[in-house]
């Protein structure tokens, strides 16, 4: 098969890579400022907040597509709740955005209490990608609670690519912050070279350039986005689109075929089709095939970006077929 010149038109504007990185940096700065002042960032989000029935859809279900939401069911008359609640609030601060804590007063929110099937309080649940997960009931030692939270954070990342929005711990004082060393870099020139390689079609060069940045700065948002795009284009450049789509249509249970077709869907700008194809592949398959489809779906999430509503919807759909 002859190589094809593929483009990302209709998917992601490659010229917006730098702007995406700058926007992510501004968001991280806002979260760090929120952690220092105890105030919510511009989005109005807090690490610990009260939830009622009216706000549950937005404050818990929608937010759980971006960060694991831990729910503390409590009541004023519950003595164990008075011990567990402050502990969970302190841990939410220590985990610094890897999960958020929603507190629900069961006396004022009987419908939520019943919908979750709570047998007694305190009771702690989590919601990830819109799906409820029971964690534990009653008071528990801090070490056990930490283990449960660690498993929750890990599962959210590995299963759905949901990593929350960690914030940096504040410096001891302003002078210490001012004297803190500047992170190694700069990366501007390296990223510009990588972007130019991607735009010119030098996919191997772009992949290596982005990996070079990520080896020193694993969380760099611009490099992560660029690498995801370059790897996608590299995967599809030698594919015969007609043959791939024919094979996928004739063999709906062939997971590798569906994965190849999903890559082509995304490059062609058919984002929902790509995501839906892979969610269906996860639903139909098992074992290594199921894991391959899930991981490719997470890769494609990186190309589009976590804030895109299509990614949010696909994460929720993925959760439904996994649980």
C-alpha cells in the first residue's frame, strides 16, 4: 500500500498546541492559588463541598467525568460521622485535587440516601464517569481509608483516563517561593521544532521530539497532546481506508479491525463514531482484546482533550460497559 498524506483537519487545530499548553498552565496556576487561599478556582470548584438533590447532577455526576467524586453520607446526630467527616476533608486537601469530596446530609436528602441504597451512616461512595462505586461503611482507620482512596484514584486513571486536577502544595512563605528554582527547560524551542515536524509530516521526528520533552517533563500538556496526534497520524499513514472500513464492517467482532477503523474515524473528524466504535468493542470483547480497545480509546481521548464534551460522554459510556 502506498503512504497517504493524512491531515488532522476537522479534529484538532495543530496551530493551537501552544495555546492549549498555555491554557493548561493558567488553570494549574489558578488551582495552586485556590489551594493557598482556600478559595475556589475560577470554575467555582472546591475540593470539599455540600451537595443536595437539586445540585447532584451537576456537582457530582457531571464533575465525575473530570475527577473522582467521593461522597460522604452523614447526619448531624451521627457521632461516627463527626470523626470520619473531618478526616475525609483533611485527606481531600492532602490529595490536592486527585479526588473531590461531596458531603450529603441524609436527613435533608432522603431521595439520594435511598437511591444509593445506603444501609447506615457514615457511608462513603465514589462516582467515576457517572457510575457509583461503594467504598466503605462506618468508621475506618486512616490507613485503610488511604488504601481505598489510592485504589480509587488508580482505577479512575487506568480505566477511564480520569486524573483529576492535582494542585501543587503552597510554599512555606513568599520568600521561599520566590527563591524556588525554576524547573529545568526551556521547552519552547523543542516544542516549536516538534510542532513544525508534525505540520510538515515528519511524524517519526515529531514523535521523538515530543518524547524528549516528556522524558524531562512528563506532565507537559502541549507535548502530551502533540505526541498523541503524531502517533495517531503515524498509525494511519499507511492504511488503505477503503479496505480498513470494509474489514471492520464485515467483522464487527474483530477488535483490531475496529481499532484501525476508529483511528481513521478520528482523523476524518468523526469523533463520536470513533469513540462509539471503541466503546462497542469494549462491550463485545474480553481479555486482551477488550483491554486493547479500552487503551486505544484512552489514547484518542488525549488527541481530543479531556475538556471536550464528546470525551466526557464517551467516558460515561465506557463506564457503563465496564461496570
